[in-house]
C-alpha cells in the first residue's frame, strides 16, 4: 500500500533511523535517508521526488536541520519541512517560516499525524 508520498529522513542516529524508516514504510511512505545535511542536499539536488524533508535539528558535519530547511527551500521552493529536536523550541535557532516542529521524544503516531498535516491524508503532492 502506498500513499504516494516520499519523505527524506535526515538523522545521524542509526537506531532511530531504522525504527522511523520502517514505520514510515509500513505506513505507505517512500523513504530516502541521509545521515547529515550534506547528504540530504545531495539527494535534494538529484532527480528523485521528495514531498517532505524530516530532519533532526542537531546534526554533525557542519549543517544543522535549520540550515538544511533553508537550503531545501532554495533548492526546491515550496517543499515541506518538519524539524525535530529534544531541545525546547526556544533553545533553538529561529525555525524558518513555514517549517513545522516536532518535539523529541516523539511517538510514531505523532510523527504520522505531523506528516499528514503537511501532505494531507490520502492526497498526492506534486513538487516535480
């Protein structure tokens, strides 16, 4: 069963990535994975369809999730972005306008609800 949406999941924690990727795939999402911002940018500049970027805010290799959100909007205007962090929103750099926030720890159900808010239940996004 596919809901027709593609998620780029960016997180450097391997165990978390494995759990989230499996849950997203079980719920019909196509999932691309990157372990850091530069890896995500490489995928965003490629030809693959990506409806939502879901990223941790704190990541290694010189690019935060906030910076990734800004670059993603430059590369693919209108792309939807969901950022997650264990820090309170007030402790983070300002979240760019239009970017959604999910506090950690989150439950898979909360993640799925957040994604549905971004892509709409049963709808197919078009970001060619």
